[in-house]
């Protein structure tokens, strides 16, 4: 950028659009969204700099020195710096406009710039993930995602939780679902073999290691020292499911609290979700109106309703009874002891409850080893939070804190004690009841924005067969 920038204050489009700066001389910097010439001998240039959904209108008179040579041919996507006086706008649609006394072209965008005025589908825009943040939808998504991330930290800090960073490379499979990406430096075309098997001792870490599917087990070690902690980091799952709700790389927030039982955990999850909603509705109002108008009509009303009522709670067993007596045709049969499918979850939250729903006490056979066994011998103290349109956004549980029960459960599930020796130690030394959950960050972005595909809720989606950018 040129070094002889004017001395005028450089302000964002968001601030320039507020009437507070009227009659001040300012400078704005951004990218041209539209330009049209008026018969009266001037150009209207709309620029956006990412600070808000709305653009700033710049009025450039034909008397400007570079009007013929530059301004009258400014193309969509070009970057410019404009200075002048901010005025109350005479035209409709905006409160202010900039009466320019200088418009400088910084970077031209030739006519093949893909984001011309024409609207593109979200599928098409995925092919341009490097340019899509310059559209209204993805600008709004980025700002909402940013706000949510900040609120996550604010909420947990205010609740007395410490932010901890758990490892991204790990040797333990927290969820036991075998969906881990292997991390290796072994030469894949010439693997070291010992006694007919791959010699993993030659690998970088001396044993097989993976990208983490969850930071929970490590978070438990900090919760049983700091009392309360949370993680917020990337997690990876090599699930080969090409759905609108699954990513191979996604971000998860995992709070973990000592002396918390399942009911405390459920209450925390509800406060957390409501806080996220409240902040986004209050602080991203313009972006949220866009989603309400363009993406999912009725979105704002349905989100506001969530804030007004307590979340409904249903045990897994009650949920199965409701599904069985619903008279609804499902692709997957419902039976006690089988995992609920997306269609079942969506029936429960959309049709039965019409809002968020917490399901708890799932059969132990469909849940991981660490969940606390209930007295009935059949269920564990698990909880999932389901929301309309998306289904599960939170999965969590009370953890098994009883050493003997944990060991018996691991044996039942064929897990080796030596692989989890440090996790078992937490039960040997000052064990306490404790609980936590994981919130899928992109799932919550998806729910709050009403977007239909999770691939549009993360800047650069990673899905089976696709790791572009
Ligand atoms: O239910 P999950 O598998 O729970 C755990 O990983 C626990 N260890 C969390 C804990 O108790 N600390 O995953 C938690 C959440 C899900 O509810 C979902 O929102 C999200 O992570 N999630 C995914 N999001 C996008 N793509 C995927 N493939 C996801 N898998 C899970
Ligand atoms: Mg789950």
C-alpha cells in the first residue's frame, strides 16, 4: 500500500455507516462491491471492508482528477482507498455516504473475478473457498463464528473454568469408535517389518499415534486439579460419512468439571447454549437478520423462543417409547439398545418438542468406556443436546470415577489398562465425581445461522475426498 496515505482517520465501513461520524473527513479502505454511473456526471461506488454486512456508498464526482482514467472503470472486486466527507445520505437504504475528494485504485480485479453481482449457490462457492468470504453470506458467517468463539471464552471464564490446551497428536482413542487419522513418519512404500507385522517402534513416537478425536481424557486430568477447565481446539474424525453434519476436521469445546454430576452438566450446557444465542442475537443483529431473510425464514423467532423456555429433558428410554408410538415411518428401525439415527433425533427435537432437547441415560452398549454406569446396570449417565434442523450439537456424560467399575468396564470392552494407565491413576488418587461435554462448534454455527450444510460453517471444510485449499 502506498506510503503517502492521507492523514485522515482511517475508519471501518461499519463505523462510517453510523451517523455518529457525519460531516467528518475520513478515509475508508475496502473492496468494490458495485459501481454505477449516474447521468448527472458522477459514480456511486459501494465498498465493503468486512466490518459489516452493509456497504458504504461513495459518491465520486466526475470532476475528480482520475474520474475518466480510473473511477469510471472501477471493476467489482478491486481494492480502493477513498477519502472525503461523510454525509447523511439523501438516497434510501443507507444512513451515510462518503462524498469523495479522492479515490485511489490499489489493486485492480479483472473481469474474470468470479463473484460478480450474480448470486451463486453455496455448492459453487465451496469451489472458491478462498474468495467466498467476500460474499455477504460468508462474511456474515465469519463474523458470527468469531463472535461465538469469543463468547465461548467469556462464558467459561466467567463461570470459573480455565482454558487448557490438550494435545492434537495422541495415542489414545477417546471415543473408541476407531475413526482416527494415523500420524506417521514411516515410509509408506517401504514399511519396516518385524515378525510379519509393521514395526511401530520405528515410527516417530515409537508407537502408533493419531490425530485426536477429543481432548476429553486429558481435560479430565486438569479438571481433577484445577476443578474446572475447558478446551477449545481442532478435532479430527476419519468418519466416512458424507452428510451435511459431518466434517473430518472440526472444532470442539470441551468443558470438564470436578464435583459435577450429570444434572450439573446438563444445567451448564443449557446456560452455555443460551449465552451463545443471546450474544449473537444482540451483537450480530445485522448478520442474523440476513440469515433470517435469506437462509432460513423464521430463524430469529425460533432462536428467540429457545431463550424463553427451559430445555426439555427426556431419558433415552422415554425417547424410544415416544418414537415407537409416534406412528412415524423411519428409514432405520427404532429399538431399545440401538443408537438413535439423525432422523430419530430430528423427529424428537423438531416434531415432539419443537426446540432443544436433552436426552440422557443411554444404553451402555452404545457409549464409550468412560461414562458412569447407572444403578440399573444397563444405562450410563450420558447426555446429548439435540436441536432442530441439526440434531446433536452436544455429547457428554458424567465420568466413571469408581476405579473398580471403570476397570471392569474396560475389560468388558477389551481395552488394555496399560494404554490408559494415567487415566486410571486419576481414579486411584483423590477420585471425585466429575462431568463434562463436547460442543461441536460448526454444528452450533450451523444451527444458529440456519445454514443447511456444515461445510459452509467452517472456512475450509475437510470432508472425504476433499482437502482443497
Ligand atoms: O458426541 P461426541 O463424539 O463426544 C465426545 O467426543 C466427547 N469426548 C465429548 C466430551 O464429553 N468431552 O462429540 C461431541 C460433539 C458432537 O455432539 C457434535 O456436535 C460434534 O462433537 N461432532 C462433530 N461435528 C462435526 N463433524 C463431525 N464429524 C463430528 N463428530 C462429532
Ligand atoms: Mg455423540
